[in-house]
């Protein structure tokens, strides 16, 4: 896709050099095509792209994060993902996995940024603390904000890995002491793919990056900048326990018979009905399981503000703008009680204040009654 | 002792207004009940297989059906605000007039703070809605729109029909289902509060004024004193002995 990057091997060349067979490569192309939500007829096109596209330079920045995104990525289903896609593309710069360190590492990054200006992909893991001039997160003596703005300037596109970079995640939870800010609120002039999740599913990450490198453009995004292939559906809509929900069969506690029978965890605070992700279809750890399958409700980790949206283990709506205690039903019940009391008081007060009018009307009514011809 | 007033029947609420009112009551009632069930469903004690049950699905279906009803009667009411009589007209709800705020102050003093007038000023009695009522209905209209937007927003993803699909911008606009759902649930409580105050005030007026406030939403007629009608040439039109309607 890039003219200047012809010095790099193509993806296929890298894969073969790594010792994989053509057969392994085709398997990988098939599997990643399926994950990207493309038709099987597209396998050839994906394989062709990987054969002819030269390796894309990638800078992978780590800011306020826990590295669970990287961990998730290297545990992705197919070994080629970690061996080639991560290993090779991230050679340019990634704090966690690169061999170089210190000034060497920074020098390598700057070399990439200059050589491939306007061509490299910037992957960002973690949020940016904007409070106190960004002093809460400094790498090599520079604030995360400075590093991000510098790296974003020459990037072709930015991938915001995980909930930190996409939504702020736990650091941005109230009261957000460091003023942790997601990438899209800082960088406005670059295409940004948001891949939320804490962490995002490894296959989703692989799918996004293969889409970018294989087709040279961003995958189709929804209005929030998330790839539609992975974030178009709620976890609830693809949940294998959905029939229990529709039937009205719910687990009441984590150790009751209903929970053992695998009933819906809605009443235990499962956030699947409000969470857009592909956990129900792609699952985790090579498709072994996902939280709901393991008997724990979804906590909605790929949704904005999921830390501040009510308790994890209760199904409760929160009054927007209020803190943890602001549960709508509690406030509503108290409010309705006070209101009913107020109306009763008003009714009594009305009868006292307007007694003249009332008694006079009742008298007149009685008079009239006497005069009725029956 | 005062003489008993002579009251005349005035046709205030036309049939579409009354239909709107009662369908709206029905829809709200069903929406609130099923809404609470959806928010916090009772666990069924059933040994039936999930395949053979669709209980919660039916509750949700009723909620969505009532939501469509709520939405469509709202459209009917908006239409009627343009073709209905002066008491149903959007002009009656327009809050930015001096007359409206004068009446607002009067109703606040007499009916909310329960003060008494030394001499009753009959011209201050509203034939249709009073200004506090119109303002509250205006607020409820805005809240209803919020409920329609958030409700259909949450529903849009499950539907393939263009009407709910028109609301598929809602969830991204608020950043996710969480906030949309919380708004939807919180505003529902405001409907409950409104209903309580609304029903109370209707009884209050009926009890203190004896003008048929309660029955007017069934039959459409309110009773207006002769003294008041003398000042109402621009509001009502006397068509016959027993027929007084809103003037054009």
C-alpha cells in the first residue's frame, strides 16, 4: 500500500520466513476473513493482499493502561497473529514487547516516524491524563499527551485499543483524579478506530489490524467509530442464554438451582443487554468460553463509563448525573412517598382554607334540593 | 346568602382529545407496569423448558406495542393541536404570552398556595386548561418525546422496520445503552409523579369548584357560570339553548 515501505517484506514473505507453510498461511487467511465478517469468497482477496502488501510500519504506544490489551492480542487464536502481525508490525516501537530500550528505543521510533511520515499506523493502548499538565503519565521524561500528539501528527490512522484509549475506562471513573481522557477527545484530525473492551477480544484486534493492512483502509465503522463487524450487536443478542431471558427464567443468586441450570443472569446484573461486543460469538481463549458462559454476568467492559453506571451485580437504573447512590427506583419511591404526603397535606389545607366557599356551596345545594319539584 | 349560580354546559374537550387522553392513559399504564417488569423481572418458578416458554418475551412485546400506541396517539394529538378547537389548539399551550403568565400567577396563588380572593374575579377562571396545567402538559410533551427517542433508540437495533430504525442514531449520540436506559427509566418516574399530581388536581378542582372537571374528560362538557360566560364572547359561541361550543 505504501511506496516508501517497499524495503519491507510483504506479510507473506515474513510468514514464510518465520517457518510457516503455505497451508498454514491459507488457514490463517481463511480464519481471519471469517472473523472480519467477510464472505468466504473474500478469502482469496485477503490472501492476495497479504502476499503483495508490504509490511506496514506500526507504532504502538502505551499510556495509562494495564497492558491487558497486549496480553489479549498475543493470546489470539492463531499463532500467526502474534508471530507475524504483532511481532513484525510492532518491531518499530512497542514498550512491552520490543527488545530495545531507553534511548535506542526512542531513536527507533523517531526514525520510523520520519521515514514513514503519513504512512504508519499508530496504535494507542491506554488513556491520556490531561490533569496537571499530563504529569501523571510520563515516559522517557515526556508526558503522554506530548508523545501522543507527536506520534499522531504523522500517522495514517490511529487505532485506540481497549476501553482506556476508547472511553477512559477505570482511570476515568468518577472522580477521575488524573482527568484521564480517551484518544478521540484529543486527536480530532485523524481517522480513529475505537476498539473498546477491557481488554478487547484478541481476534477482534487481529481482525481490525488485518483489515487495515490487507485492504489499506479502515474497516466499516459505526457512529462511535467502532468496527461494525465486531460491535454491531449487543452481547445479549448473540448470547446462548437468551432463550432463558425470553422465557423469563432467571437465576436469583449465584448459587441457586437456576444458576446451576444455566438460566439467564439478567437479575444478577448482567450488562449484556446494554453492551455492544462479540463475546457471544467469537468468545475468548481460542473460543473456549466467555463470562456469561462461565456463570458470571457481563460487566459491560466495552461500554463508556461502565464503572460509573450502577452496581455490577444488580439490575438497576441510575439517575443520570448522580453518583453511585443515585438509583432511580430508590429515589423514585421516596419521591413518590413524599409527593403523596404533600398532596394529602394540600388536600387538607385546601379544605381548611376554602371552607367558606365549600360550606356556602353545600348550603346552596341543600336549598336547591328543597325546591326541586319531584 | 349567595344565590346559586346558573351554570351552562360548554363543550370543551372534543372526541379526539378524549380519545387521546384515554389511550394515552392506557398506554402509560401498560408501559409503566411492563417497564417495571422489564427492569426487574420476577423470577418464574417453572420447570418448563425455555423452549416452551415465552413469558418475558410477551411482556416485552406488550411494552413495545404500548410504545407504538403511545407514539401514534401523540401524533394524533399534535395533529389535533392544529385542527381542533381553541381549547385543544397549540395556541392554548403557547407559554410566551402576558395573559398566560397572569393566569399562571393567579392559579399558583389560589390553587397551589391556597390563598383566597377577597372578591372573586370570574374572568380568571379558565374554561379550558389553566396556565399551570398547560405548562405541565408542555413539559410532559417534552418528556414524552424523550421517552419516545430513548425507547425507540434502545429498540432500533432489534427491528428491521424503518420507523424504529429512524432512531438508530440515539444510542451512539448518548455514547451507549447505559445512559439511554437510565434516562428512559428515570423519566418514567417523572410520568408517575405527574400522574399523581394530575389526578389529585383534577379531583381538587372538581371538589372545590363543582364544574364537572372529572366528568369533562368522559363527556367533553364542563359547566361554566353565567357570569363567566358574559366575559367569554371571544372564547365560546352560543349555538343554541343547550349548545355552547368553542368559538373559532
